[in-house]
């Protein structure tokens, strides 16, 4: 597996020097290596997704963007992302040498929208998308947390990237159980690579009785199917409302914390690592963790 971290810092600096009318096309050119590996018919346009709220604004000049690019450079974000992905790839290769994976994984690190509460508030300034084999997209707005942990987020997404080269993602049939298992294993993988502090706030902020209650609700819903039904259980009520879904009474990122509990029970029961578990079917992980699923 070849890791290609594209020089999005230079591309974004060039984009911000252009008139606003030219910026969407410049962004499309920057993201083309990722867009080209998206499966036909997936209907995911990365420029449209960027403009929907997660990415930096294209329609106006904002001095914060230039300052943020300087912060990324000063923090060596792109080299650190590449180092983290190389370590993640090598760990999975050693633990699960037979799993399928993309021959090349194209990686883009893109400034997020500093006024997006989902990114800057709930997600501490960073989040990623890595479920399509061959593409990893990371959004970042510089904060103390995001600058420290963006490489760990990249490793989390690489775990997804390998998983979905082996596990079929069918938007109509995918279950809550699949999604929480994927998130839990990916965060356990980050911990294997770099320790507890490396994990994201989405996996660690929910504890105690609130986590117990979320665990009961989510494990009772592991067979709920359909991509449109995942967000309320995985990302929680606030994100569900943001995405136009009906809330189910769960706090932010509940599915990540519950998924980590499930992953930990699976790892304890089997002696496997999260790296070695990247391609395991969700039903197997859930069964190992003692979570009942439909026959």
C-alpha cells in the first residue's frame, strides 16, 4: 500500500489567492485524486460536501484562513500525517498480512470551517472520512487538540480504509452494529499505536452512567439497518438534527464510546489486536463482545 499525502497546503494557498469565482474549480482540482477513486454511483461530490459546512469558505476572503495555513506549516501537519499513516499501514500489514487494501491511498488535509460548530465544537477542530478504499480526507481547524491529534485521526481513517476494502458497505443494508464496531475498532487501533491520549474526544468523553445508558440503547439497536438510520445512534442527537434525522435520545458521539467498549470486550475475549481485527465481520466482533444480534 502506497500512501500519498498531497501537498494541499500549497494548493490551498494558491486557491486563496484566486478570485472567489475560481475557487470551487481550484478545490475540485485539489481533491481530484480522491474523487477519482470514489466508486461510481456513490453520489459523493467532495466539493459539494466541502461547501455544505465542513470545509473552509470559498465565497469570501477571511484572514483567519491564511493564519491557519501558517499554523499547519509550523506544526508540520502534513509530514506528521504521513508518518502516522506509514506507522498505521505497517502495523496492519504485520498483524493481518492477508487483508485486501487499496494499492494507493490518496490523502488530503483540508482546512475546515472555523465557524462550523460541529467541527470546532463537538469535534475539537478535526475529523476525517476514510471509508472509501484509496481515499482519506481530513478536515482540520487549528486548535491545541487538533494540531496534536490530526495524525491519530489519519490512523483511525486508515483502519476504516482497510476495513472497507474487505467488508461490503451497502447503504441500504449497513447496520448500526457495523458502524459502531468500525468506530470502536478504529479508536482501539489508535490506542494500540500511540496510547490512551491519542484517542479522539468522540471515544473518550462519554463515561459512567451516561455511557452505560448509551450502551443499552445502542446494543438493542445493532440490527437497525440503512445508512439514513445510523447518524442518530452513532453521532448522537445534535448531529442527527444537523443532518435532518430524527434523534433517538443519545449524547454526542455515543456510538464511538459504545463501539470502543464493544471492541475492548472483543479484544479481551479473543486476544486479538485491533490491527488484526480490521477486516472481521461486525457480527463476529459483536458476538465475541457478548452483544446479541439477529439470527
